[in-house]
C-alpha cells in the first residue's frame, strides 16, 4: 500500500457526459450504481463498494453493487464485515496509519488467510481489488473496485486506469456522504454525529468514548482501538457521563 499521488501520464479521459451522469446521482440511491457504471467503462471493474468510518470504531457500508449480480457484491461486503481486522484497508480507515490518501491493491491469490480469502473473494467470485482510502481528521472513506473471477485480476493497463479514476470517484463519494448525512438513516447509524448534535459540550475524545460505550465496547476494547491507556478511557467516559448528566452505561443507553 502507498500514499497516492495524482496519476501521471495516464490514458484516462472522461467525457462531460460521463462526469455529469455521476454528479447528478450524488445524494441519491443511484450514486453507487453510477460509480460502478463509470468504473466499468474506464477500467472494466465488475464490482464496487464504498465504506465510511466516522467514529474510528466500525466502518459503515455506504453501498455496493455488481455487474455480475448484486447478491455477489453483498456477499463480499458481508465477508468484509466479518473479517475487518484482517483487511489492510481497515487500518487506514481508522486513522492508525495517519491521515491522507492511500492507494491499495490485492489479489485473491496473494491472501494467506484461508477464511478471509474464502469469504471475501472465493465465495463471491472476486479475483482482485483496487482501493483508494482517504483518512481525514474526522472521517475515513474507502472506494474499492473489484474484478470478477470470470474477468481475472486487473491487468497493468486496467490497474493504471483504475488508479487514475479513483480520485474522481472518491470526490463524488465525499459529496454523496455529506448529502446523505442529512438524512435520518445515516443519522441513526452514526452515533458520534447524534452525540455531537445532542451534546455539543462533549469533547471529540469524549464523543468517541461515549459512542463506543453505546455500541457495547468495553474500556479495554476502546483503549485498543484508540491506542490509549485503559485508565485514560475510563476518565474520558466519566467526564462524558458527567456532561451528559448520566451515572451509568444503562442510563446513557436509555437516554440516548
């Protein structure tokens, strides 16, 4: 994996019609299918998935689609959910490798973990993946393009074109997520966003800790995720409880 820079000397050339077709879908349910359509035209991608991570705990699936059947795309996404800890993109989404844009790629044949390869690649029939991960100070986004077993892994020219189009796709996804966050579905799933609106007095770290407590994370688990001492997590949690006027996790969940 490496930090990505603007592609140089590529053959990528998007038409105004292609760009407009994607831009007009931003904020709607047609956005992810439009991403796939454009990616397929440019580099032959058979599947696409988009994940967002707002609170450095569990990535949220924004959407997935596949030209070989959406069921296969959803099976791959479910496999990723089960094997997040083994996927290199998870570390980048969480911010544990710093901020920035990261271009990653992997093929099924290169994966050593049998269960990870089986669930995420073999069962859904995926041969290879190319991803662009963006980690900012408050969120992480990941757009992944996949090739099906029938198509084989991305060859060098296709890989080059995928790397060239991914920054444009990621920019569209960034706007799509910003629009979608205004809707009730996203607000229900992004606990930190709800905490920020309901309790603006919480610090950023207190929101992180409180969100993970609501999700059922213990102090030890939260400490491992955030890279802090368990005693520090306990202190942040007590401070969050005080600001929210609750005395226990049960009261916090009930009030939330």
